[in-house]
């Protein structure tokens, strides 16, 4: 039995499709077998049932319900997986049957296979060449199609914009038409107004001609006034120059007078008699001309006497007299300065005494109060030596009970340390600082004295801050904040602690 080439191609095509379907189904079957194996699902089901039995005994009612729902869901998934496996198995069997039938048909056509395959190869090559040419034409058509589509989109966009412009132009035309009508009406009214304005302008022009005549007269009058003004300005400038010249002459005269006063010391003493009647300096009763003649006569007489008098001696006398007057003025200045300096020194001494007295009183009070706080049952004071005042010096006196010690050598080392600390803090309390640093001032003291130092700082320095380095517990109890250092794992660490009463 022989079959045509068309039937063979059809069968080959069916065979290829069947093989491809078979491969697809085999892949899906392998995936299903790999992902959802029945044994794994069964084992999971057993595990979940076992977990369910455990959780039922431990969990509450809500958890039990959740686990039951989870088991139901797993069972449903298991049933769906079983149905999918059965469907795939049936499909797999059908595919095997089609493959067997196709293999049988292929065996029947093995004899004339080669010749037909050659013909098919030729046809396939011709079809491929046609397909290539068709694909080229198709690509060209696709490019042309894309270009035309783009052009069409551009044309559509341009058409939309043109339509919008046309609509806007239509509205503008209608607006312009209405505006033209309004302008025509305005032009008619403007022409009427123009006629009225022209008639008014003619009358105004006539008035302007009259005003021009008046203005020309006013301009002539203005020119005359400007001429007078320029003459007045020139006269004013001349007067200014005259005033300046007189001021210069006055300054020159004043400088000459100053030079004469410096040159002739008698002017300063006789100045009070200048211009007074009945004196030699009564200038109103004297004639300047006669005085000038008298001056010339005296100058001629002086020139005659110059031949007999030694001018050098007169110059030396005048120089000595000037030096004497200069020294006397300097002496008066120095004596005045000396009296002022003495007065300032006396005032400073009084202020120093008052300041020292106030300081001594305040420091003495604080010194006794601080020392009695540090060492209860004692007293301390600063007093001048016997027969002297506080300006000559002060001595430290200490009393235990009511007995005053004669010397500080009678005190122990710790007591002397407390005494020195009391004096230093009393001096600092006179002008307090915002911050003090004390480094192990209680090193040589016992615990009770250390506690007294802490109490004293709290009582006498409420507005100052103290940083105290100490190793004793008595100082810690009075601190507001503690910073403890310790060695932890080879590293120094700092721990901050706030006192309970200040929290």
C-alpha cells in the first residue's frame, strides 16, 4: 500500500507535534513527580496528623481549630494532586498509543523514505527562499507601515491643534468684530469731541498770544532783577573778602599780641590797667600821632645810648630773667602736684586701712567658724601682736576649750593641716570662686575629720562647686555626685553615681 507525498508530510507533521507534546507532558510529569510525590505527601500527612495529635493535647480550642483547618487543606491538596496524577497518567498512555501508531506508519514508509526526503528537502529549500524574500518584503512593509502610522499620528495631532487654533481664531474674530463696532462708535464720538476741542483750542490760542506778551514783559523784568542780583552777589563776595581780610588781620594781631606777651612778662602783670583812666595805659586820652612821635624820639635816643651801653649784658639779663620766671612757674607747678600727690596718698592709705580692716574682720570670722566646724570644741582667730595694730601684722591663735595655746608647735600634724586648710578657705571665702579643686587634703586625717570637711564645704560654700579627690568614705557621704574609677579587664573605667538625697 503506497501513500501520497501529502499524506506522508501530514503524518510526519503529526508525528513531530506528537513528539513535542510528549516531551512537554514528560517534562510536566517529571516536575509533578519531583514536586508532589505521593509518598512525600503521605509522609507529610502522617507528620501533620501526628503534630495535630500533639497540639490537640497542648493547645487551646482556637489553635486546635486552626490545625484542623490546616489538615483539611492539606488533605484537599493531596486529593487534587492525586486527580492531577491520574489525568497525567491517562494523557501519558494516550501519547504512548499515538507514538506507537506513528512508529508503525514510519516503518511502513521506510522503503521510499530517501527519495521522498530529497524531494521534501528541495521543496523546503524553495519554500525557505520564498520565505526569506517574503520576510524581507514584510520587513519593508512593516517599516513603511510604522512610518505611515507615525505620520498619521503626527497629522492627527496637528489636525487637533489646528482645530483648536481655528476655534480660538473664531472666538477672536467674533471678539474683534464686536470691538470694531465699539471702536467705530468711539470714533464718531471722538470726532464730535474733536470739533469741540478745536473750537476750544482756538480760544486758548488767542489767550496764549496774550499770555506770551505778558511773559515777554515779565522776562524783561526778570533780566533786570537778575542783573541787580549779580551786582548784589558781587557786592556780597566783596564784603566776604573784606571780612576774611579783617579776620586774617585780627588773627595776625592776636598772634602778635601773644608773641609780645611771651616776650615781655610785664604785659601779663600790667594788663589789668590797660584802658583805665588815670593810668599810664589810658589809651583814650592819648593821641596815637603824638605817641608815634614820642616813640620815634625815644628810638633815636635809644640809638644814641646804644653806643655807650653793652647790649650783650642786657640780653644776658633778659635771658636770666626769663629763666628765673620759667623756673618759678615750674616750681609752683611741682609744689601743686606735690600737694595733690600727698592728698591722693593719704586717701589711698585711708582706703587701704579700711579695706584691710574689713578683710581682717571677715576672714577672722570665717576662719574661726570654719576651724570650729572642722575641729569641734576649738576656736581660732587672727589678732595683731601685743602692742601693735593690724597694720603691723597678724598672728594665728588657737584655743582648745577656753585655753589659748601659746604656740602652734603644741598642735599635732593633723590639727595643723586643718588650721592651714581653714585659713586658706577663709581667704577664698572673702572673694569666692565658682570652682575649687582639692586633691586628697584628707590624706593625713582620720574619718571624723574627713566628715567634718564635707559638712564644712556644704555649710560655708553653698554657691561654689568643689571637685574633691579623696579615698575615704567620710568625704563620699557629703558628695552630690561620685565618680569612681576602677580597673576592669585591663582598662580604667569611670562610674558616675548621684546621691540619693539629690535625685
